[in-house]
């Protein structure tokens, strides 16, 4: 974003100028992918639709008074913003068969939003799992660091991190041929491209974020699952199994998407790998809403009653859900 301010416009940034071809000629370089586009576009709208009442239910049931749910709300808002880029904007651009030079300003700004949202989601996820690990391992330390208003300081750091990424790092840019958001706008003729130009496009913050996030998340989730399993050993509890399932889902999608985008900076992966990575990016920001609605008993019950799909029962299981959340660190579960 700072480059736009410095140079006055997106096309004013060195090596981002698209004047070499007309808009029609740039469209001719792209590939329309309507099936893929409509798939992630509809998925994006579905996630946005699910997230709004899900977050509302966290306030309605007062779950948000708990520290971990404050982090979850932060993650939810971040996911909603990132979904605009990775699903809704991407879907429309795939249908159009667009490349960066068709909508340079829009794609540049959307890329800043998507990258910022991804980094904030990484930070929120790490903060959540650190909070959960400490809550199980040594609760007094967790309370000292995160309880009360202190959690808002951590959330503020995440927001500051995301805003800084959007302002001070190069954007990621859509390309329908490669089927991904990449650093290179492909506006410069390959014959004229130098290492200096390639480095001007490269986003070192994104790659560093991905490496740290993947290694830290996988390690901490493994520790967390071991702690919860040890704590509930011999109790035949569903919570332990659900923690493992939810953790595995989150880690798998996050890791595959992050590592594929890191690999694309060095080698062109096969198209099917890129497609899966793009889908994983959408799912990374969408699966939490689905997990909360399907695996959190309190939120699911309130969601169904809110849309009049379930009869009101005054004996809501808020107490048991909250107690379970305190012990396992994940949304309460029930079939």
C-alpha cells in the first residue's frame, strides 16, 4: 500500500505498468474458469452467511466473556475479511478469466486485503492455541497473560501486524492462468525481466509468516492434543477425539496452503496442486465457521433456534458447554 502512496497509483509503481497491451489483449492472455470460479464464489457467500450469526451467537450466549472466545471472534472477523479476497473476489475473477492488468488497482488492493487477512488469521490461530496450551498446562500463567482486558493487547498486536503487512509489503496479485494470487504481476516481458525486478515483486514477509506459522501451529497443536488426551485418559470422552479431529483439520488445510504458496516462489507446482492450495486457502478461512456450527453444542442449538429450526428449550446447556470448553480448550461437542 505504501507504494501506491509513494508513486501515486498502482500502475505508477515500477514494473507494474500495464500499458504494453490493451485491456482486450490482456483478457486474451487469461483463461476463463467458470466452474471453479462459481464454486469458490458460492462457498465464499455461504461462509459469510454462516459467520455473521455464528459470531452473534457467541455474544448472545455470553461465550464471548471467555478469553478464548474473544480470540475466536477476532479470528472470525479476520476470516470474513479474508474470504472476500480468497473466495468471493477470486471466484468473480476466475469467471472473468482476468489477470492483474485487467483490473490493476482493484486486484492490488484486494491482494493487500487477502494477504493482511491471512497473516492476521495466522496470528489469531497461534494466539488461540497458545492460550489453550497454557490453559491446560499451567492455568495461572494463562490467566496472568490473557484474562480480562489483557487479551485485548494481544488482539491489538495482531491487528497491528495485519495492517503493517498490508501497508509495507508488496501485494499478492491474481492470475487466472496460474490459478492463484502470486507476487509477480506478469506485466513485464519475460525477456526483459531481471533478478532485481523479481526481487522487487517478492514478498519476504509472506514466506516468513508461512514458515513460522506452519512450524509453530503444528508443534503447538501436537502438544495440545497430547495434553488433552493425557488429561482425559480413561474417561471415554468425546471431547478428546473432537479436539484431535478439529486440530488435524485446521493444521492440514493451513499447512498445505501455506507451503504451496511458499513453493510457488521457487518452482512452478503442477496445476492440480495449485488448485488444491487455492481451495485450501478458502477452506482455511471458512472451516472455523463450519466447525463452530457443527461441533459446538451451544452455538449450534442457538443457531437452529434463531432460524426457528428447533423448538426453544429453556434448559440450554450453556453451563456444561462452558465447563467443557474450560477443560478441553475447544468448542463443546455433542452429536
